[in-house]
C-alpha cells in the first residue's frame, strides 16, 4: 500500500496504517502507554477517515500540548465508584479522555449484552475526541450506542453574549440491514469548535450565523468568535430558527454527562492544557433484543431509511441519512488515502521532529 500521494498544493494523502503508526509513535514518545496511545490513535483515525477534519490530525497538537504541560495523568488509576448490573460510574483520574471512554463504552456494551441495557458515566476525564467512535463501538456489537460529553464553555445561550455553555456533542448509532450504520454525531452548537480553527488556519471567513462578536452581533471572523465573541447554539441566533432548542440540548448533555456524574458542567470545564478539567462523559448501550429480534429491527431500520431516501429531492441534490456520507468517505479514503491539510501537516511534523519521530513525508 502506498505511503503518500500528493493531490494538490493544499493537501497530502497518507495511508491509514502510516498515519495510525505516526500517531502512536508520537504519543509513546511522550510516555503515553502503548495501549492508550493506540486507543487515542484509533479515535483520531476514525475522524480522519470519516472526513471530520476538526477531530483528526489537527487535534493531535492539542493533546501533545496538554501532555507537555502535565495537564493529563499518563498513568491514571481508573476506578469504579458505583456499579450495578446495568450501570457504572468511573473516575478517570484526570487521564486522557479516550482510554477511559473506551473502557466505559466496553462496560456499557457488556452490560447491555447480559442485561439488555448499559449506562456508564465518567468523571475526572479530559477531551475524548470524536463522539461517534464510541457509538460505533456499540453498533459493531449490533447494539444501539449513545455517547456524549461536556466541553469547555465556547457557546452563548440564546440571547446571551458570554461563553457559558459547551459545544457538548452527542452521537447516536444504530445498525441497519445491508447498509452503513445510522450515525448522528453532532455538536449542540451550530458547528464544532474545530471548524472555526480550520477556517482560521485557512484564513477564510466563517459562514454567517456560526458565531457572534463581543457585542452579540453576527460575525464572519473566526478569530473574533474564538477570542472575545462566542459560538452560537444549534439553530443560530435568537429563537426564530430554533436556537433555543440547541441551547436546551446542550444543557441536556451537561445534565447527563456533568451534573449526574459529579463532573463539571460546561461553564467550569477548563482548556485541554489545564489541570483538573474534570470533564464528564456518558455512554449508553441498548440491546434491541429487549424489544424485538435484532434482524427485524435492522430490517425496519432499512425500511425507514429507504422511505426517506426515496422521497423527492431538490433538483441536482441527493438525500442522505446520518452516517452515510461518513461511511462512504471512509470507504474511499481507505483506498486512496487520508488527506492532511498542508498547514496541519507542518504542525504535526514539527511535533515529530521535536520528539524524535519519523516525519510524514
């Protein structure tokens, strides 16, 4: 398999295996245990493959910065604080978010297989990467999977001008007969913070309606939003297009992932490179056999999706279901490679040089 294919002056493609090895090498060079490094790398690769640039290669720099500043515990003592047949609460001991999240969803899956339902919360954690990774873990076991997390305050509530709530993503996955799984993986803000960072890197204005400036006015400057302004909740500014609903969804994630787990809710979550962030997560696995035979559920899922896909679309457009584009993107990128934006490539190669790892070339 190829190692690199240049596509244009802005992007360079690398194979999944080469990129995964690069991530693991960087993390282990920084004293992350190999098993944990592989889990973090898996999470980054899933984002890279599915076209979620905001949570793939460009996210590596933030994790490295947190490690270098000793903001994360690389040898956490992950503890079970509460547990029953269908639930558990884990303390992540301020470790990297991905390993404890992987463990939590595995527990939820095991409980759902044995007792039809599993719900595992996590406290004292850190940024857990792309939420869909954990929901897909459940789908791979023919279960319904749900994952969510608190994040640092970057979003203003409806009619507010201050950053007090998080982008608080939630992901829901379910298997479908003979089709890629359903996967709704979304921030409860208009877009994830990583999208603003991408536009800033590319020196491009953001679309109108993504964020506001310090006075609460719509701005197209990503720097303004990321500094003194704020991101907007899903639905945008005000209530006309449902901004209050996105705001409410964000609070639901805070309740389940932050308040219920005895972690922090968004206002008190710290930056990735600060200690004692106490990020909270929630993972849920549902065994469909509690309601009907698995094959019947998957067939009904396919019927429902096809009802939608066969409906009339605007001329020149196609109707997609959540998760379909990501699955097709992943299938293509496994064949032709994962594109890395040149500025991101420069950043991660600087990290490689600094820690003594072979650069992506």
